[in-house]
C-alpha cells in the first residue's frame, strides 16, 4: 500500500473473523514511522517485516478461515522469504502442528485440525479455562528477536487450549515466535527491542521511527 511504502517498518496484523484482544498490537501502532495494517485478503499482505496473528474467540474456526482464504499460504510464503511471524494466544496455537478439541470445547464441530506447522507443538483444548495475570522474565530467545532474552514482561493469559511443548512466556524457532501472554508488547522495552530488531534486519535506523513514551501515554489514559 502507499501508506506502508512511506513507513520505515511495515507490520501486517491478520484480521481474523473472531479476533479478540486486538489491543495487544497497540504499542506498536504509536510510532509515527511504523505502518500497522490489518489484513483480510492474501493480495493485501505484500511483503511485511513482521506478521502478527492475534488472539481469537475460536482458534479452529479462524485457522480454517485462514486456510480457505489463502492467507495461510501467503503467510507461509512471507515466512520463507524471511518475514518474522509472531502469534499471540490463539494465533500462537495456529502456528503449531495440530490443534485438537476432543470434547468440543470450542463447539466448532471438528475434533482435530492441522496447524500451520511453523512450531513443533500440539495444542489440546480442555474444559477449564486458564485466566491469570502473569509477569516475569522472557526466556532465551532465538533468531532475529534474540535481544528479547531476559527482558521483563507483564500481561495476562485467558485461553482454553494447552500446548505442552510451549515453555515460558515466549516460544521461538527461527523467525517464528509465539506467546500465550496478552499485553506482552506493553512494556516499552519489549516493543522497542522488537522494532530495533526489525530496523536492524531492514537496514534502517531506529531513530527514524519517531518517539513514543508508553508511560506518559498510560498516564494520559488514566487521566
């Protein structure tokens, strides 16, 4: 798009039909020279620096939509060309090998569906929902976002699925990342570190993105 071509960094957010917690992306939208585009069609994906797959009220139904719409193939193509893919909660679950719902917790009428195959994990839905606030330190992170290793984070979890292979707040392999933590970008150091990594990868300066004071923004919201 014309807007993304004018910006230093281009982020594509997949606008799932049942998207939830889309405010997770807000900290990345507030930098003047960062384009955050919400994508519903494969042709609109183009070649973003970062693809974000957000949370959803129905992981299986939205994963099937992603597949049937052609967006899954477009995302995989961008991944193969080096774009970073980051999934949060339901979007994280989609990145694994399989998503299973043996007890029909999501009521999608399907007991198991193949995932996108970008992370070596399987997700199973269970009757009891995880609902908790969480904070801590990010584990050792691989790939282009390795600078996230050891940074502090705060957020919350709310999900039915369990992915036994997913240890810690952030799971990474190559240029693919996933987390169950909503609000993981809210800590300014985390958002800045991701954008700095994208700038380094693209060969542009972080200073060219403009400035954003997360603490001052929150105070304005409280007021």
